[in-house]
């Protein structure tokens, strides 16, 4: 079997939420448990940290992985979806799973997979656990795909659970109120296992406290103990690395931190990341202040994280970010306001199962839009998106191909303009120079 044949098997014979949405969503963990059992329960053979949340779980997962790597641990990292290559989902010390190991997994388990018919996501989670166990990682950071309670990753017994925040996303699966969504995310809370909540939210606090109490899980709301403030407006260079300087106050003790992720919204993630490190230290993990500083400064370099406030060019500024729901887009628009530019260009595409009207109502009316669409079945057509956008008074071109849309914006923009590319993870994934 070639790598392409193995990928075709993963994509074609089994439903994939990334491409088809609801048809791939399974309401229990039976397939994952059966697959893990078939593989010899690899998820029990290494330590884990489990990370859930609406926004920030990817950045937080990569940040924790970077700190463990900087401390010299052999560190697994499982995230989704991928941007460019399937192998991005499964990494050890920032290095993606080799293609031959993907082939080996599919070949060895093909008959069982055909019989069980797990979803693409269930199978990928099984592959990650199998690979991490085989490679004997010291610890693996496991990012939830969607929700928590019924997510395929929720078969692990982690050292710690981290929940970043709760926002409006995937309501058709997770519930139509923030407390209902919080209850799904809180499904990763395990008996006698510490849980860290990055961001206190009044509507969700009682949900988390109640479940933590039922499970005898020690719970910490990180922003009660960590106050994090961005020190300066612009990114600063540190040993040729782009970073942002933060003032950090931990229970009245002041310090400074250089963070290699540039999005202003990281201010909401940092308390959870830092409190998770504090909790893990109490368990005996050796994560010195020096190691924490080094890991957080070099997150993209150590783990290969892409698409989080990534600067692709200057004169004009070209910036991309994978934020795609209402809170994510709002944070992006707030940060764009901190830049100086003459004209804002927005290369924009969305998937059809999001609450598009809410997002479009936030978008600036004075920007010049280039509406595009990702090459996946869930993508909303550029034409339909432009029609919905025009109701909100947003105007621009319709150029379905993302590559052509980006080229058009680059050609038309002046040196003092700013081009933002986003609206969907899948739009960012198709940027050629990413």
C-alpha cells in the first residue's frame, strides 16, 4: 500500500467531519473503545494532558507541548484539523508522524477497520495513541476535536484536564446555550484529576464546579490567580524570533514573559497554560521558569504551529488566522484595529454549517472583500457568501479559488494597505505560502 492509498482509505471509505460535517458525528465512544481494545489499549501506556474548549485549545495544546519539549521530554501532540498535511495531526517533538507509519497502521488494521467502520476521526485518534505508545513518549498533549464528553479522545485518563473557554460553535451538536456547551466540554473532567479553566465565564462556572464536585476533581479558575497584560502594542524581536511581551502577575508576584504566539486573544489562553504548568509541577514534572520561558517563546519553531496570527508579508501587511466563529472573528477584528493601514482587504470564506449571519454582522463595512471558497463539501460557495454579505452591506469580488483570491488582493493592494485572509480553517489551509 502506498501512502496515497492509505490516505484514500482513511478519507474515502469512512466519514470525515472536516469534509462532510454532521454525517461523521457519532454520539458515543463505543468505536474508539473497540479500536483501542483491538490495538492493545495504547492510550494507557503514556501520560497525557487533555485540552478542550471552543477557542484557544489548539494554541494551548501547542504551548504546553513546547514547554515539555524545552524541558527535554519526548512529547507527543495530537491536534485537529490539519492545515496542509494529514501527518500534522500526530507529532512527536514537533516532527510529524512519518508517512510509512501511517501506511503501516492502515495495512495492519485494515480488516478490523472495515468491519468496525469507525469515523475518520476515531481512526486517527487510534493511530495517534498507537504511535505515541510505540514511540514511548514521556507525555502527550491531546486536543479534543469537538465538545469533550463524546469526543473520541475522551478515553484517556490524563494527568490534568484543561478547558480554555466556552463560545458559540457547533451548536447543532453541543447545545444551544453556553451552559449546555459547557456541560459537553466539561465531559473531559475525570475523577480525582485536576481541571484548569482558563477563562472564568459567569454562565458556565456553576456547570464546571458541579461536575468537578461530583468527580472529586480539584478545580482551578486560572484567571483568579494569573493576571496577564500585553506590555506593548507591536510585536518585538527576540533573538530574531517574533514575540509579544507580557506582564504576568501570579498571586501578587510580578514577572515578564515573551510569548511566540502573536494573537492578542492569547491573553485569554495564557492564564490556563501557566496554571496547567503550575499544577503539573506539583505532580513532579520538572518545568523550570527558564524552560517555561524558552518553550513559550519558541512555540511555532518547536511544534510547527501555523495559522495563528501568522504574518505572511509586510508592505502591504498580509496576515492570516484560523479564527472562524463569533468570538474568534471578534478577537481578530479587534487586533486588526491596532495596525496602521490605508485600506483593509479581507479574503474571506466560510463553511456552511456555521452561524454565518452573526459573523457577517461583525465584519467591517469599509473593507474591500474577496469572497472565496475552500475545496471541501462543507464550504459555502463564494457566490452565496457574497450574497449573504451584501445584506450586511459588505461589498467585494467573488473569486472562488483561494489562491487566485489571494493573488488578486496582493496585486490590487497598495504598500500601506493590510490584507487579512481567513473566515475558516480551510481557507487558511489553502494559502500557498503558509
